[in-house]
C-alpha cells in the first residue's frame, strides 16, 4: 500500500517538479486529495494517469482525479472500450494555493500551450479521423446508463475473482483490489510453493497456449521485467462479453489449473529456455495443455464477442 507519509517526506527531500499518480500495477484507489496536498507543499505539478481506470471514472463508480490534478492523461481503449489512442486534459487556471518559491515548475497557465505544442508538431502529425470518430462513439457510449451498469459489474467481478483466488491460496498484492484488476504475487503464494520469483513469464507462456490472456508484471522484490513474479489480470473484457460473478469463480479455477500446469512444466525443465522446449516437445505436457485449452474455449464459447455473435 502507498505510504503517503513517506511520499511526503521524499517530496520534501528532493522537491520534484512533477509527481505522477497512477495505478498501472497498484490495484487500489488513490487518495488524490493527499497527492494534491503533497504537491502543494513542494510546488509540484500533479499529473494523474488514469489510463487503466478512466472508464470507471467516467461511470462515476470510483473517485475522479479532476478536482485535484493539474494534468490528467488517459488511454481510450482499456476500461473505456474505445480505439487505441490517448487523451490529455489540463488545468487552465492556477489553483488558489500559495506554493513554495524554491520550486520553479511550469506555471499552470502555461500548460495548455506547452502540452499542445509538444503533441503537435512535437510528437505527432496528421490526425486519424477514423480514430477521432471512434473516440466520439466511445464517449457517447460512456455517457449512457448502460455503461454505468457495465462499470459496476466490472468492479463486482473483480471482487469475486480476488476472493476466489485468495480462497485457493493464491497471494494477491495488497491482499485484494478496489478497481478492475488483480495482481498475483507468485513469489509468496501459500498454495503454490513450487512457483516463485520470476515465474510470471512461465505462466504467461502457457496462458497464451490455453487461451487465458494475462500479462507478467513486476512485484516488489523483482529485479527483472522480463522474468517477473507477478501476473496482472483484469475483468473488463470478459465483463463486456457478459461474464457475471459466478462465471469469474470458474475463471479463478481455470487460473488455478494454469498455475498447477506451470509447476508441472517447470519441474520438467531447468531454465526458461528449456521450459520453452519442453512446451514444444513433451507429448504428455502438450496433451495437458490441449485439454485445458479445449475446456477454456468451450466455456468461453457461451459468451459471444459483441458485434461478432455469428463467429
């Protein structure tokens, strides 16, 4: 969990010009008011990166950073379910707070010009009108009551997934989640003692083969981003396909099987390279993978992809 007192002390020690509040690998709500207070104490700009949670913010099911942040950035293709793109919001007027004179950061009334010039012509050129139209459609969808229902279900499903995995003896970073994703810590999961530091990459490999899409992710104590010990799993995509709470209990059981299968393959190999070879050549392991893949596909087939129901 974030130690805001320690963050305050770090800020006083170094007087940063910018503090970023984001939850890429932090499955808890952020205290934006406290971030604002810390930034004001040292004269820093507060940038809230809500790329992962913007859909939940738009649906008003979690707190918004806009009241406190100077700049807010987001993607549009995660919980917002739009096209792959990004958006930047910025404050136009200075907040009525006296800031320390020792920290000469960018004045808020200059953010508009600097950000716009940095985006164009600094970083990109011609607009993609098709993406802009898709963003407009996304924004319209996000304004509808049905989108709030989706966002509430996303959170409910995440709670069930977190509780189900915990009951299976799988350790989660921070012990649970307040948002749409969970982060498994393989370095310290009671029911999986044969999985440990660096095994996130192994689980992701087999997950790809059996149709369980998740991503390896660093956790505290990891020294390699290529072979981390964490697994990040979200609920928005499956929620969009119609998954409810009881369905995520089944998802948790599939993830448990995936971890057990990873143990089997790991025990038959010496390192990551031989792990990959084992996946390709060991017939018994290949049959186990195929069995799990078929069962996952059969379960998922009951939930058509919106717009592709005939596939």
